[in-house]
C-alpha cells in the first residue's frame, strides 16, 4: 500500500484517480489500516464481495487501469511496486495518450 500512496501523491492534480476497494473486510479493520499507514487515496469497501464477483475478481490484489472514458486499458494480478519508474512511465504514457485522444475528439 505505501507504493500506491506514493503513486497517488505523484499524480495528484493530474487527470488520475486512485481508488482502493477492500474485499470482504470489516469496516473497522480497513479504517484502522488506512489511518495507521496514512493513506490519503479513496478506500472503498466491498464487504460481502458482491461487487467484486460481478466484475470477475477472484483473487487479490487485482489492479485495473481505467481511462477517462471508462475503458479498461490494463490489469494486473498480484502485488506490484506501483511507484517504480516503469510503472510511472506507463501511467504517464497512458495519461498523454488519453489527453491526445481527447484533443483529437474536440478537433473532429
């Protein structure tokens, strides 16, 4: 989770949002963890697993990259260090591509 917090801080103020969804955890457990680790990105709770099941999430952690149009542009299963240079470069590339696509849409 610290690498996600670092990623969140890196892209703060850009067209980027980080949402975490805790699966089948008690509210108090999630709140305690968020506070203890100083997490500032949005943490949601899927207490009964219903939402995760509807999206086919069968193992955690699972990460999804969604563009500004709501399309999934990437996915990763298992733990990743999201604040590493290659991950930051990937997200910067996706943000640039999304911006270019938006400009192209405005021009047409």
